[in-house]
C-alpha cells in the first residue's frame, strides 16, 4: 500500500490498526486522497486471510471534523465545466457518481467480510462520524472533548455518506430525525445511550477495547444486513409509523418554512430509505445529496458559514506586519449587563480581569453574573465547582481606576452617552501604560467622535459585543479615522482568544450590524403603524428566515434603548435623521406605558410568570388603522423584512464601511440572524442576481417609500452584471 495519510500495522493477533494522521494538518479531513487510501486499507484487510479485522483511529487529538467542503465546492465547478463541454446529462452523471463516492466506499467497508471497529477520541463529525457508523463497532473516549454528530444541516447540506440511513436504523425514527435536523454535537455517554456507540472507555484504552471486540469474534455483518432486521420504529406504513410521519412533516414545516432544502431532503431520504434494502436506500440518499449539493442554499451556506467564517477566525483581516499580541489582563469599565458579560468571556478564556464600576457594590454585582453563568453550567453537568472558583478568582471587582494600571487592554462598556464615555476615557488614560490599547464597546456612537476625548487616538478602537455576550459569537472591530494597525491587531487577537468571530468595519453611526438591525426593527414598526396585525408581522419575519420577528427582537434589545438611540441621533443629526412615527411609537410604549421590553416583562409582548410570552393586546390601540388580514400580502411582508436589511448592507459597502463581503455575510448571520439559508445579506443579493434584486427593491420603493431606494453601487452592478464577491475578487487581484 502507498499510504501518506494513514499508518497501517498488524499485531500478533492478526488485528490491523489504521491510524489516520494527515501530515501538515492539525485536523484530519476527508479528501480524495484520504478516500483513495481508505479504499486501499479496506481491500488489504478484506484480501488478507491473516488479518482478522481492523481498528480505525486517529493519530491526532481529534478524530476528524469531516469532509473538506472545498472539495464539494470543486465538484460544483467541475459540473459547470463539463456541462459546457459535454452537455448537462454527462455532467450530471459524473457529478452524481463523484458525490456518492464516499457513500460507496463506506458501504464497501461495511460489507467487505471483515469486522471494522472505530476507536474515537476528540471531535468526530460529519463524514468522519459516518465512517464510524459504517464500522461494525464503535468505542468512544470518555474524554470531555470527545463529541460525535452529523452537523451538515448547519451548512445547508445533509449527511450524504450513509448517515441518514444508518442513524434511522439505529434509533427510533423520531429521535433520528431530531438528531439529523438539529446537527448537534453529542457527548460519549449520551451517544452510547442513543445507540450510536457500543462502548465508552478511557482515552488510552479505546484502541485496546476495539481490538478486544474483534479478537472476541466481533461480527462483520451490520445489523441492517441481517435478513430479519427490523427498524426500531417498525415499518413506515404501520400504525406506529403513522404516529411519526404526519407530525414529523408538520414540525419540519413549522421549523423551516420550507427555506432549507436540506432539511426536506433529510425527511424524504429517511422516509423513502426505511422502505428499501440498504443498498437501494443509500442510492436514494445519494440522489438527494447530489441535488442538495447543487442548490443555491448549500453553496451560499458553505461559502459563508464554513469557508468565510473559517478564514475570518484564522485572522484573514489581521494586519500582516504587526507581531502577534497576547492579552494577559483586561480591564472592563462598567459592570452592567454588557460589561459583566465581557468580564465573564475574558476570564473564561484564562485572562485576568479587572471589573470596574462607580461602586464596589456595582462591581461585585457584575462579578456575580459570572458566578450565575458557571453555576448554571455546573447544574447541567458541564462544569465543576473548581472551575467556577478558578474563574471567579481571575475577576477582580473594583471601584478604583488605579487598579487598571497593569492591564494590556481596557474595554469600556458604560452608558451610551458621549459625555459619560469621554469622562471614562480621561480617567482610564490617566492610569494605564503608554502602549495599552483602549476599546469602546459602543453599539452606535462613531468611534472617531469618541476618540476625540483620547490623547492617543491611534490606540483607540471599537470592540462592539452583541448581547448576551456569552452566547453571541460575533464581535465587530471598528476602525476609527485615527485607529492604528496595532490597535486593530490587538483587538483581533483578543477576540480570537475569547473564541468569537471578528469582523473589521470602518467607522459609521451604527457601524454594520446595528444599521441593518435598525432597518429590520423600523420595518416592523412601520408595518404595525400601517395596521398589519402584529401576529402577521412576527410570523412573516420567521417565515422569511429570521430567528424572531422584529417586535420580539426589539423587546430583546430593549425598547428604551431604541428610544435613547433615536433621541441621541436626532440631537446630533437633526429631526430628519429619525422616523417620526417610530419615535412616537417608542415614546408611547416606553414613557407613557412603561413598557421597556423583556427586561421589565412588558414590551410588544407580555411575559407572564411560568407561561409563554404573548403579544400585548394593547398593541391594537396603537394602530391608527387596522388592516383585514386577508388583504395583507405575506410574501410582500417577507420581502420587505429581508430587502430592507440587504439594502442597508449594500449601502455599507458603497460607503466603505464594509470592505470585505465575507464580513458582511458572516456578520449578518452571526450578529442578527439574517436568514442563514441565503448565506447572508450580500449573498442574498448575489444569488438572486443584482437585476432581480433591484427590480424587487424598486417595486417596494414605489409602494413604501425611500427606505427601499437602491444605492449607486447596486445600480452599477446591474449595468456590469457584477456581484459583491466578484467585485471584491477584482480588487484583490
């Protein structure tokens, strides 16, 4: 055998060990070369009588993250090339056979006549877990970092190498569908209890355990290849089956609104596959996989949520000529909800933190937030008391600015008022070292303006966290007019250290994310004032692909914050800078009705104790007119909610706020949940086509006003037939 990515050896008992250990990579991934070598191993094991069976394991800390998705992208490019040269039928035939290559390989392993066992430690996801499922026996390490799962749905795909069929034959159908739809990473003991693994053992014993199973006469026949095999939930067309499939279809519709072709393909693959012998079932799965692989949704989600996000996480936008920085100690000024969250994620990443507020009582209250978060993890079995003690020991509550003197980075998270922030900046800079970077966690105030209060604007940068800090994965790094490269590099290094995804944007009121979010919230308010039933507004938002409707989102970010921002904007830029109807709506809700949002359990929704939230009945009294629901075009509502955000994203590109489309797309999904199936706000335009999008926007402008006006950069794109990603590639060349 000619092996580069595997080591292969046979012990005295005739049991082979195939150790997957790709040179030059920190993580094993499935590539064409890996498939070729695995095929050689299967043939060698099957063809050598002296070999009783084979254990597959990893030579790295993790088993494998799955397939290299750039390989799947390449299949699409090859299809387009062959389609031009040889016609669609030949191209599709080649595409189908190549896309099912891994599935056929795993089936060959499963039916080769020799027992295969997987010994798994660390992460084992996607196509790698499908390899483990094709093995006849699976032993998982009890190491806390070990996780298995099939997360393909999160990038617009579904398990296409046998995953849908094997999981549906190992588990009750309802449980299998839930696992496939959620794409979650599963811990070892849970995987064993679910029937996905046979054994859990200490990390240094998993190979020996797998070998012992083979030596003890482990069967080389998968359960579904036994003639009398019965699926755990019985036949599809049976009383038990009919208790599963109608509700499953309804749940699919409720959760996806038909926006995710991959989710529908999972449902259909399992439904059809369970009615067929395994080989035919795998072929059905492969046909759906090939179809999904060519969908716009998969292309968009792979590009944004796998490739672009990976590149940004690895420092694609970091200034190349600045040496790596290490943030050991962070100062956080302001121990409110945001500041407390920043302190927690910093301490959780191993940094020392000084959490400062006007009084020790306020600072200790902020520190208590970290105590609460870790306690919740302890109660769920995800942390230990010692972990909490160690984390809290890294957070120093303080009311004395002098305690910031040894910090490498200071982040202010105080009230959104330029005067308050200016006062804080002066006090901080009076005590910190000359080289220390100062960051503002402002959500809307321009960094350039705030930096005027600083004596060293080149070391002043924006680090905009999203709420709640511990859950939201995006952080905006804002570059003011005077911000230096070292400040940007330090901010990026810090954000990567706390395991969040950074995007770099140039200065602007609201930056990138909040400008788009504000447009979404405003459109919801506009609809409400037009007389659209509130429930329809919220449903339209979810149907369009947003995680929540605009009214619900406004409650989460707080209505009084929105009103404060509107008033501050009006004070600085004049009355024409705010929407008068929206301002009056917020004044009525906040000042007259005392409805601040979720934080005081009264906003657009009511939040009764022990019961689900519900729309406030009084909303109808705030509507000047009320439309007949049957007269409202739901498709138009959906378009309005997405188009208004995409237009704002396009404007940020035209204004130079966003300079890389990857950041706009990743930022729009991670920052405010822009319909993930589109690939993000700019991909929404690119995949629709600039001309079709502009026509849609102009139709909405004619009916609903100037907020749907098309920016000049989009008009030029129509004229040239360009795309945002195409324009970025030209500039980079």
